[in-house]
């Protein structure tokens, strides 16, 4: 019984930690993060987040394809979706929507903006 209690406590702790670690970057946070001083801790964290965002969007695209569905976007061979490219794509999409100086999209998830930018820039034919 004590052993079972330890496992339950461990599982509960893992769930709490996972919930606390979950975070979605909004467009407002993206706008702030893009001005972080190069080489600063904030800039490093921002780049790491963008890399994770890129990995997640690529995984979703791959899963859609493997599940028998249609890819959401189709990039050319040799295309690399790294932090810098991710930042550029999000900036391009925000500029196109006139959202850089407009708070209308500030609560939108940056991942949604990235996915839309990829779908618009690299449609599957």
C-alpha cells in the first residue's frame, strides 16, 4: 500500500510539473521577444522557444501526412525551419495582416501565425 502511494504521489507531481511547464507564446510575447539583445539570456530563451515551435509545427505536418491526410504545407527540398526562419515567417505574416502595430492579434498564439505563414508561403499542389 505504501509503494502504491509513492507511485501516486510521483504521478501527481509529474502532472503538476507538466502543467506548470506548459506555455504558449502569444503574438504580444513574440513582439516583445524579438527585441531581446543578441546574446542575452532572453534572446537565447526566445530562440529556443522558436526552435521548439518549428519542431512542433513540422511534427504536426508529418503526422497529418502519415495519418493518410493531406500535408498542411509543402516546403521545397533543403528547406530548414530553424529559429531564424521561424522568426522571419511570423514577422512576414504579421506584417501582411498589419498586426505589428495593432493589438488586434496580440492574444493569438504565435504557433497559429507560423502555421498560417507556412500554409500561405508553401501550399501543397
